[in-house]
C-alpha cells in the first residue's frame, strides 16, 4: 500500500495483541484509493507481503467509505475482503 503519489481517500489500521496460544500480534491496514476509472479497496497484514486489492467501477464514494469502515470495524481478514465486497456490491466489482 506504499507508493509516492498515491492518493488514499481513507486508511484504517487495526492492531491485534499477542494472545498466547490463540493469535500472534499483528496489524491489518484497510485503505480506499481512487484511480482514474475505479475505487480500489486494499487490505494487508503487517506480517504478510501480500496486498489484497479489489477494484470497483461506478460505486458511490460515500458508500465505499462506509464499506471500508465496515471492513475495519468488523476486523475482516484481508483474504476475505474481495468476497465481502463482491457480496455487497455485486456487478460493480
């Protein structure tokens, strides 16, 4: 999600504590960026090199912002972001 000149509309970061035997400490970053033709959702774990990206055409920016907040507030796993966005936005994905 790094890159000079990339214009993010919103970025949320969720930190997870180390819980012995249950989970490792980690940070998940959720971001929304506008390109020339679409809105792009990004989700990434700090401990992973993989940036999950899902692009949407013709989606209202205000709704996309609420959807990004939903992903953050519900701690959606980055790997699940495309499926959740597809379920909620259908053909726009």
